[in-house]
């Protein structure tokens, strides 16, 4: 990150950005340092992009939510 003139790192729960979460998981098994996809690398990521474009939201399960669901 030292090569960028300005950057900001901020934590976001994976439910808030499922596309980035899926790409990060996929990137962990790639041998290359930098990859550009011309098309979505998987149907799962395509469905996350579609959900994001349509403004769908996802609940984050936490202990209080799980207790309610039980």
C-alpha cells in the first residue's frame, strides 16, 4: 500500500460486501499476485453482484439473533 499516494482501510462485515468476501476467498488459492477478470469467475459471485445491484440486504447473525431463531 506504500505505492499509493492515498488509501484508507476500513473493516466491513462480509454480509455488507459479499462480492469482495467471495473474491478474497478465491484469491487465497490463486498463484498470481494480480488478476483482472473480464467475466465473473463463478456463478456464486455473479449472484452476489446481482443481489447488490438490486439493493438486497442480508442480516448478520449474532448471538442474540441466533437465540431468537432457536
